[in-house]
């Protein structure tokens, strides 16, 4: 029996959201400065009065735009080394360790950017479906390729990746409203399963 597993990352497998953690790790001085500037937008976001994708893109861009891909990848690996395994939920680590890899395919499906989640996906032996950072001539433009991988976009990306693959069952794991469409799409859904 062939199974496909789809795991959200932030909050589902991790204890905390990794975007702020990574950006602070990347450049704490710049992070603090930009965070203060963005407080009014974060407040509007909490009140659902502004577009989450735009705010996210602007904030990530304010810290990483113009940085080289090689430097970002180096810092992403450093971040992984400092964050793993303590930042990952113990229940999730146990579950992944005991998965039968011979009959399953696993995907990490996240709104976080591919640049800092990639080392985790590799460690978990999962394929990565994430918000994609755009690079031109080896430099981060501050833009994303396509849409933020959240909500219905998660399902769109999953469908594009699995296309005509044959499988018997799909299982999804999530912890927020941004995972609801994915959890509704799979055969078996688990909400806050590792909490």
C-alpha cells in the first residue's frame, strides 16, 4: 500500500515559526530595526486588515534582498545546525523516525521560504514544497516565484507535484487555518497531531 504524507512545517513539526527565527539569526541588528518599522503592519495583519503575502514579502525582502544565494544558503545551514533537533517537536521526531520509508513518499509543505527550510527537508528525507525565493545572477531579488505556499496554494502545489502518481492513501498534518485546504484534500487529516 503506497502512502503519501504531507507535513506542514512551522508549528506542526516545529515549536515556533521559523521565519522570524531565521531572519533574526541571519542579521539580528537589521532584524530588530526592520521589526520595529513593521510593527504597524503586523498589527494590521493580526486584525486581518492587510494582505499577509505582501507583508511577508516586504519583511523578508527588507532583510535578505541583495544577499547572495551562497551566503543565504550558508546561513540557512548554520541555522539548521543550531535549531535541530531542539526546535523540532519530540513527538514529530519520533514519528518520522518510525515511518516505513519503503512504501511511503513524504512532503514538507510550507509557507516558509525554501531557502531556510531546505536543510530540514533533507534531514527529514522529504521532498520540499515551499514558497520559492527568486534569485537573479545568484542574488536574492526580494521577490517570490509564484504565490505564497499557503491555504489553497498548498493544494495547487501538491497536485502539480504528484500529477499522475499512483498511490492508495494521502495523509496530512497541520496546525493552522493555512493548512485547512490541504487537510480537507487528503484522505486522512491530523490537526495538531504532534502537540
